[in-house]
């Protein structure tokens, strides 16, 4: 990860590309919601419920989060509701005012639509999180289809995910781009067979975090950089 200028600039040959795969959290939507929810809000509620300090709650929760990172459990709201003894869905709904679309995302979606590109939302997010976010942002209609990892049976960090997705939606590997804020996912997509130039790293995933460019993949800060 590097600050400052990107190592690789994103250049897309729009004549060739007909399919756009887009991640949701951090890519289209401000990751501040997710970070705040899990790192600040849940610890407060967990501490109150268990009559422990917020500090202790943070420590306990972080250890549990870490064990599940990159797995399907990580995004499974039912799993966390059970694991933590909290109603995670209703807590998320309570905080939904923090769910926001990143700047220029709507412009980009409209641009792709106008140019007859097929747009797919491809997310590790749980279907219940997805429902809350689509209701709040109203962007669902831009997508040909929305695919949650639970439907595929594995997380996007697994190269096999992309093979299964190829079968599910029948995209052509040479005419597709993927935008993501998670390098591990881009690594997996590259292993599957995408070329580097087709993999776009979103360097500003949260409105409250600095820009961090990828050393391995072309980076953008905002989607307006892909509109020509
Ligand atoms: Mg993401």
C-alpha cells in the first residue's frame, strides 16, 4: 500500500469492456458505516449488555472478529447475532443514517448504463445487510443482478469464487472489469485469470480514512476517473 500518486493508473478501453463487476462496501458505499458499526457501536452495546467496560468489550470483540475475517461467517449477520447475543439486524437499521454512496458512484453507474454495459454487484455482504443498504441507497435498479457470496458458497477472496461466478452469470473474462477496495479479492481474481489492467483498486474506501493506493493494481480515488 502506498500513499501519494498511484503506481498504476487505471486505463480502461471501453470499446472492449461489456461487463462491470462492482463490490459494495468501501467501493460503492462509504466503509465508514461498517467500520463505525463494528468497531465503535457494537462494542458499546456489547459492553452495556454484558456489564463490562467498553475497553474490555473492544478487546473481546476484536479477537472474535479476527478469527472470522475472510470467511463467510464474517459477513453473516445471523452468525454474529447468535455469537454476540445481540440483534445485529436491528442495530444496523438503527445506524442506517451512516450508509452513504461514495461521490461520483451514481454518475459512473449512469455512464455504464448509457453505454450498454452490464453491471453486477458482487458482494461478500450478507443478504440482510444488502437489503438494508439497498433500501437506504436506492441503487439496486442499476444492476443486472446482485450476487452475494453466500449464494456462491464461498468468499470473494477464494479464486474458485470467480470460476463459479463465471458459470453463474456467464461473463467473458476478456471483456470484464472488477472494482474493489480489498486487495486480497483482487489477488484472487487475478489468480482466476483477470489481467492486472482489468482489476481496479478503490483507494479511498472510507470518507474518514486517507487515500491508500495499491502497489499491485491500478488505483482510483473516485469513479469519475473511469468516466471518459
Ligand atoms: Mg469492499
